[in-house]
């Protein structure tokens, strides 16, 4: 129960206001509920309370802030945060590259999206989300020959993990309306 969790975190924060992890945890719950402003406040409070934290923790909270902006469809702020993480804090952060690609796709910059996803796939060849995103983008960008190749790739992905065949699952992973619509078109042409 998310509301009870928020109430519990409120009590912990009232008793121990310097407990940084309580703000992060409450921010996570707020994000799940779609209370994006509250989530951003909690994450920022956590960073303010612990400015000298270890880099991995700092990057994790910054990434959470970026995903809140992304989920709220505030693409300029989300992009700025993802780029800050990938260029200044953690050049190996695949999730940032994948999510930048997701936003670029929504901005109708499919080639740019693919250009973010392919290096991410080179770094992590088994990443099914990246494989699927590229297959869908190539399906929509290229001719008849590519369509069959994309369909075969997607069928293989679905065999490895059927979750990727569900649009709701893709949406939970921050896929936007354009990529979801293109995914749905491709999925309809697949016989499972």
C-alpha cells in the first residue's frame, strides 16, 4: 500500500530528519504514484542532506531525478540530467544512453535514438530493451527487407523474455507514445 508507505516514511522523517535514505525511499513511492513534484523534492532533499556522499549513490539519486522528469514528459530537463550523468559523472551508464534514445525517438529523431542505443548495445549485447528498441526503430525506418529482419529479432527477444511483448511493461520502462505505437504495429505482424 503506497499511501501507508508514505505515511510511514513521513513518521520516520519526523523522528529522524537527517536519515537520507527515508527521503529517497519516500521519493521512490511518490514517483510510483505519479506524484512527481513530491518525488523531486524528496530526492533533492536527500542530495542536500548528503552533499559529500559517494559517487555511485549521488549518480543513483541524480538518475532517479532524471527518470521523474522523463515520466512527467519534461523531456528537456530529463535530457539535461541524463546527459549530465553520462558525460560528467558516469560515462558507462547504459541506462542514461538508453533513456536518451527513448526521448530522442519521441522527438522524432529516430536516427539519433539509434545512435545512442547502438553503443549501449555494444557495451551490453544481451540487453533486451536496447535490442528491441533498435529493432522497432529499424522496422519503421527501413524498407521491406529490414521489416523481416526486425520481426525475427523481436521474436527472439520475446522467446528470451515475454515481458517485452507487453506494451504496459514497455510503458513502465519509460517508453513514450511514439515508440509504443510503433512497437504495437510491429507486434501485430508477429506470430508467436
